[in-house]
């Protein structure tokens, strides 16, 4: 089964309230899906990797054999293709998990797309960042009481 997803991460303030978004394209009888995750206070690069992991986990749940990912993060794409090293220590475990998960599929491809071609995933990442912002604001409210 083929699985195609557009992913994006967002962090307001970088670091700041962050979210991961994943738009899964329809495939045959399987409808499109919209997934997002609130990540709390994170960097944009962490959010990009968490979006990739969100997509890879969903591909596993769907028992996909061929996975194609599109991202507007050139850094993430180049790192996953082995063209750039992952120097940041906090990104290395996320990269390692993504790399190991990607190897589970018969075919894995990742490509860079322009931001304007990634609007659905961007919207979902921002929903995750919105949820993080609300959660973080709630924590501050309770801490200040």
C-alpha cells in the first residue's frame, strides 16, 4: 500500500509554542487524513522532526509499504537523505528514530516542496501550535495563582 503525506512543523518565537502537522493524501478507497500534535515549548526543527514521526507512525498503522513524504524544511529533507549531518544534540534522537522507522518500509522517499505547496500541512502544524499556546497559557495562569 502506498502512503503519501505532506508534513510541517511550527514554533512561534522559535523556540515557543509548537505544533506538528501531517496531511495524508487520499489513496484508493482510503480518504485523506489531517493530523496534528501539540508539542508544548519547542524549536521549529524539533517540530519538523515530530511532524515526520507523526507521518511515519501513521504509515505504520496503515501497513504502508511505500512511503512518500513532502516537506518544506530543506534541512530536514537533506538530513534524512544523508546530505547534511545532524549536528544539534537535541535533534539526534529524533533523527535516529525517524531514520529507523523509515527503514521499515519497502520504499521510502522524502522530497522538498516550496512552502506554497505545503499549505495544508502548515495549517495543521499551526493548529498544534495553537493548542500548545493554550496549554502553556493555562500552565502560566495556574502557576501565577
